[in-house]
């Protein structure tokens, strides 16, 4: 089965190659195939109500701590969605604030079916 993880994290974009390598290695150990893996850096995101910045500040970090990186990963294999989310989050640098979820694409329900791109 295919899983689609979308995770946003507060990390230094320069850390992305290491994150991607850790994610691929963890997926392989878990018996999952990485079908697609990408990221997008969002700069100048420091809105007053950003929950990742709030969490970083609560931990004592000073602003700006990093950039918001959106990770989009498609993995194939037998695992629970929450295990796949944990795998993606586990590849982040230690202590990096993040949020996200994993779903299974379903035709006709936002998963690339005939009525959805």
C-alpha cells in the first residue's frame, strides 16, 4: 500500500540532504520503498501565530531559529500511517519542532483518482 506523508518542520534547509538520507535509510530498515521524496523551503514565515515558532521559543530558542521546511514523501509498503509519520519525523534533527500526518491516497478522495489531479 502507498502512504503519503506531509510534514512541516522548523529546520535549517542545509540539513535537508542529511534528513533525506536518514529517511531513506530508516524506510529501507522498515521494509518501505521511497517512491518520491521532496521538500520546499518557506522563508519569511514568522507570523505571530506560528505554532512551530511558539514551540521553539518555549524550548528557549531565539528567533529566527531556522526556516520552515515542508516535506512531502510517498512511501510504499506495509505499515500503519502513524508509523510512517514517526519514520519521517525521526529523520529530522534532534529536537526539531514539527507537525504533519500520513494518509493513504484513495482514488476519488484526494488521492489522484479520476476526478482529482
